[in-house]
């Protein structure tokens, strides 16, 4: 019984000390880029967070800077595997170069 109790306590302590992933963007927060090549780009971090993807995955890996609007993204850069294109390459997630997927990000009219 002592062995079982010791194991249970160790597992409980491990759960308490385990890092909790932060969300990509807090629920209810949506980022937009009004000047996308084919219309406004919308990023709702809730979709990524629900898949267990946290901020650190993209921001501490060097894909994006932490300062708002510091990165200047283009479709050409994404299609080369930079920024969102690092994962959205058709292997990990839908490809940025797939014409059928455009509306997944480009959800609004192009800014005038």
C-alpha cells in the first residue's frame, strides 16, 4: 500500500508541476491583416489553441517576432515555408499554395 501511495503522490506532483501550454491567441481575440494580397487575412488563435498549439511553437521558434506588426508576410514568403508556411505546407496542415484553401485565411475584402 505504501508503494502505491508513493507512486500516486509522485504522479500527482508531476501533474501539478507540468507546464501548461499557453494559447496561440486568447479565446475571443482575432488578429487581422487588412492588406492581404487577395483580401483581408483573419487569424483566430482559438482554432490553433484547441489543437494544443501554443504561442511558443511559432514565436520562440523564430517564425514570428513578438512585436505586433513587426513581420511583413507575403504569399511568396509563406509558400517558401516561412511564417505560417512553416506548418501550412500540405504536410502538417493545409498548404498556403493550395487555391482551394485561400478562403481559410483570406476572409474579407481587400483594403482599398
